[in-house]
């Protein structure tokens, strides 16, 4: 195997400790997957995965504190310096009858076949502390050229695990990489296999994609959305541009799905808070007063509202109003709903009155004190 030694990756000591224990026991150990990719990108990895020739039972015997996080598939959690590290035996996958997980795995002594089963070239590299980078599929060059391609034949990779189709677009969005033509075509041609993926997993991948996606990539996902997010179709150029530009996650979903936002996020089992925030934006219609519109938000902040509206001046207007001593919501009026109730108002009357008084105060036609507000109420009632 050809190893590239001209790399000096900064590997944390607790990872080095795990590799050293395995190597000293006679079992080769490599840092693999996304952590290698991130180190080459100059991004601190969120976590590190280690692959080794040691079988699960041997891994458990070599370390004092372990957890069988996925022993069936060769993965053992090892506690090192207070941090849990996943250590997985080199393996080859069996058939994928459900288009999601291998029916069986076969443990190996050599890392080459282990790397061959991985999804994309940028995730199929391994780093050895002494010998350097093992890059059998050109992942380092693909990172340099900012391109995503599968390991081996694209249709085979996506047929094995349909979730890889969404992972392809998620990586393209997050890293701002282009997608190699054959890999893109294979992903589109097999998009119907996404029906086999649990909706929770679909949402997790879609969420990361939607958060980072550029308009051009979003447009290319239209055939994929037909199977995972049909509520967003059609993906017009304007919709793609607005969704990509919006910096509020709830706003992105609202822009994409419109009046179908709630049903789309419910179907995907999205978190309740996100569903409510996105629905609030999807249902929004401009009122007479911007501050009252903001005040009525229950699940979104003024900053999120500004991002959704594409208006950078909204936070400034909100803060200037607050600094001027004016109320920024009906609840800050000198008259409360409780006091209106004592005056004889009931139910929807109270909310309507508070909204109207808030409009008068923020539009500088009434001062925010009890006496002036009561006088304003008399005039309102006469009308």
C-alpha cells in the first residue's frame, strides 16, 4: 500500500493513546473517515474514529473501560482520557437487502477492503500515526479540486445504502463541493429507493443540506425532492435563491414548503419547536405595523424574522424602539389585559384593544401611560 508521509496532522493525545495501545499489542490502527477529511480541510474534527485489525473481543481486553456501542458491526467504545472513542474492526459488508444496512459484516485483517466499502472518496482515507496518509481512491485530490465522487461504481454504492444519496447532497452543501457527473446521475436515477429510509434519517440529512445549500445545488435536487420533500416542488429559481439566502432555519423551510410547511415537517418528524417556528413564518402576512408583527411572534426572534423577511433594518428598528422607552409588545403597555378585564372587557375584546393601543403608542398618537390609554379606549368604544 502506498502511504503519503508528508503530512503532519495534529492528532489529540487521547486518540494517539488508543492507537498506541492497539499498535503495541500488534494490531494496526488507523484514524479513518470524516476526521481525516476534516484534518485535510483544516477543520477541527468533531470526533475521531479508529479502525483496527483487532477483533471486538480483543479491543475490549486491551482497554480498561469499554462500551459495546455496536459490537455486532465491530464497533467498541473505548474511554480514553475521559473521552469515548469509537474503535471498529476492519470489515467488509455483506448484501444490503433493505437498501440501508448490510445483512452481515465480515471482519478483516487488512484496511484496504475496509476503505473499499465506504461511500465517498473524501471519506475513504485513513491516517496512520507512523506511516502517514493512506489514500487509495484519490480523496485528497478530490478535496483539493472540491469535488464529490463515490468510491467505486456510483450505482452500487447508492443501491447498497439509499441514505448515501442524501449524504451526497449534504456534503456538497456543507463543503460547497461540486458533484462528479456520474455520481450525480446515479443518485438521481436511484432516488426512489429513498422510500426505504426512515423519515427521521431523511430529515437529519435534509436539515443539514437545507441549512447550507446554494441555489444551484438546491435546483439540482428537484428530482430527489420528489421522493423526500414533494411539498417544496416546484423548485423555482426564485424560491431556491430566497431559501438559500435566508439565514433563519425556520424561514428556509417556510420559503421552500409554503402553506405545506407544517405537514411536511410533521411527516418528517422534525422537532416540534422547528415545526411551530416554520409554520409561524409560513402563515405570516404583513400587518399594519412592523413592531406589532414582531410582537405577535411566539416561536421566532426579531433576528430570525429579519432573516426571513430579508430586511437588515428590523433588529435596528426593534432596538431603537426599546431604547426610546416605547413598548415592543402589547404586554409592555401601561394597561394590562387584567386591568381591561376589570374595566368590563372580555375575551377577544381584550386582545383586540391591546393590539390597537399598541399601534397608537408605536405610531406616536398616544402616550404610554394609564390615563392617556384609557382616554384612547373611550374614543375606540365610541367608534
